[in-house]
């Protein structure tokens, strides 16, 4: 009878050990579960952010950067323009630089047109009152078509001006007045003496009086 109790005691002991082991295991699992609930470091599933869509930004054209001004040679300053002030009543107008006809010999025969077909204007470039009017009357008496006389800007000397093709007629008038030594010039544009083409009208010859013998002719 005693031999059968020993195995029963061993089995009871093993059962106690197994129960203790199960209890310990359950306590371990329970403790581990509580620790997991308190742990805030568990990874949180994050939803990937949607990819942002942006319109393609236009890239401006490259701008050329000017070269360093310190290396470039300095550009010379432009020369100031010189403007000539208009002639005033106290200034004298020089004779224009135009090709002058050679002086006509008193013995040379001139083919003068009919004076009644030649318009002539006399302009006074001096302070001698009535000089242009007196000379216009003298030419009118010679049957020339005289236009109303005018005042002109101050002159340094008398001169005869002619339109193209009327140089001989200007020479004829100068010889008639006994002033063949006076210069004869082709009519410039604009006319001399401050006159205009509109003022000149249909005059083919212009006599511009200066402070000389033409200004002192008797009326």
C-alpha cells in the first residue's frame, strides 16, 4: 500500500507546479498587455499626403547682364551743337558764298530781254529812308516791271541777285544803273535779306541795297 502513495504524491506535486506555471504565465501576459496600453510610442498609421499639383511656372528669358562699366572705355561726351542766333536789326548780313558772275566789260554787247517782261524787286538793307522806293521809280521809268519795294536786314554792300536763266538781265540792269562793278549772285533759297520766296513773287531780279552808291542815288 505504501508503494502506491509515492507516485500519487509525485503527480500531485507536478500538478501544483503546472498550475503555478500557468498562473505565472497568465500574470506575465496580463502585465504585458497593460504595458502595451500605456505605451504612447506605438507607431501611428499616417496617410500619405496627396501630391500637390502645381502649374508649371514660366521661366523668364535670361537677361543679359551689362558688362562691368569699370572695364569698358568711357564714351566721349558729345560736342554741343552751336546754334547761330538770327540776325537782328543792328547786325549786318554778309554776302552769301555763291559763285559770282565775272564783271561785264562796258563794251560787251548784252542780249537784254524786253524790260516790260522782267519783274524787278528792290530791297533796302540800309538806314537810308526811301532808297528802295527811289531806285524802283528809276527802273520803272526804264519800262521794267517793278514790284513794291521792301526793307531787308542790314547789308554790308549792294548786290544783284537773279533767278536761273536771268543772269544777263541782271547784268543789263546793273549796266543801266552804272553799277556793273557790283557783284551778281544766283538767287539762293531762301532769298537773302530776310526775304521769302512768297515776298519775292514773280521778280526775276532782286536788287539788295547796301550802304554804298546805290543807297545815295537821287530820286
